[in-house]
C-alpha cells in the first residue's frame, strides 16, 4: 500500500542556527492514526509545519504522491489539514460560519458552496448552533471544534493535530477524542496526552532532538521512554 505521507531524511535549521530536525524518516498509511510523542523542543511542531509546506527543509516529502514544493502547495494543502495547538491562530473572522467558510472560499468555491460546506463541517463537530457567534467569545473547547471544522470544510484526506487537547478541561478533552474517533481520515496526533494516544493511535513514534528515536505501539513507546505521569510514590513516613 502506498503511503499517504512519505518523509525522507527531513532536516531543518531555523535562522538562528537551531537544528530542529536532523534526518526524520516517517510514513503514514491510509486508515492509520500515528501518535507523535517527545519532549518540548524535540521538533514535533517543526515537523508538522513541513507537512503542508509552511516550512521547507532538506530531504523529501510526498503527500498522496505529490512532492511538497512551491508548485504543489495548493494541492498539498487540500490533502493535509493541520489543526494548530493554538486555535486563536486559526480563528480570525467575525463569525464562526465565515471562519469555517474561509478555507473553501480560498479553494475557489462559490459563496453558497463554501457556506454549505461550512455548515456541514460545523454539524460534524457539533457546533451548528454557533454559526453566527463570534469565535473569540467561545470556550477553548468550542474554539478547537471550530478550528477542526475549518479544516474539515476543506475535505482533507489527512488530519494533523498538534497537541489538540492541551488547553481543554477533562470533559472537553474526552469529547474531542470522541470527535476525532468519529472522523474517518488518517491522522497524525502530536500529543503529551497518553490517554488520548491510547484511545486513537495505532502506533507511535518518539521524537528526540529532531530525530525519531523509536517506533512501536503506544504502550511500547510509553514504556521504553518512560513517558507517562505515574508518580513513583515515596515510602510513607514512619513518624506517625
Ligand atoms: N521560530 C523559531 N526560531 C528558532 N528556533 C525555533 C523556532 N521555533 C522552534 N524553535 C526551536 O526548534 C526546536 C524544536 O521546536 P519545536 O518544533 O517547537 O518542538 P516541539 O513542538 O517538539 O516542542 C526547539 O529547540 C525550539 O526552541
Ligand atoms: Mg510543539
């Protein structure tokens, strides 16, 4: 089976000299969800920014058979929808509906078609009732859903979710996980949330210093890299 995303020897250095990616090889296959774990600063977001050409480093990336380069950018961005960690970055129109319709309008659809797609996407994320509201008045969970709707309205084949549950309360996290479970697209899920990865991902990779240091099931990776919050309890004090 051909990979939807095929990344070969990806390297990237920021202008200040920071080497953020140092030879990443990665494949995403149809139907799978892959979790990306790794410490803060290990290169996860830099990696994600390469998947729709927001950054372009050394090496090669193909998305559904299209090389990621300047000529193919719009085609690549139709295939890969990236939901950023900070929804504020993604929401900037006066109403939710306009925000979600922005992407489809940009694809060249008519106003009617774009609105139709936006309403359908809002329905998918359970936000139909908020179409006329101002995005900045929404809760963090609602903002995240609207940001996801904005991506779904572009009908991508692949969803890339960069720390989607980070700013949400536990019920908000749970319902977002349920939403992602209901979406048929192949997914890349960057997360520190092991429960979220357990619920959604078929396998996991572990980033360290701009490289993938391990790959396996979520449980394998969590165990190998000691990657959960379980506190090792000290023996109880004998003073009382
Ligand atoms: N705009 C930037 N300019 C310079 N260095 C950056 C920039 N963004 C990120 N970095 C650096 O690149 C490395 C990888 O960062 P990032 O991809 O954001 O990691 P992660 O998402 O895993 O936390 C870090 O050392 C970080 O400080
Ligand atoms: Mg990040």
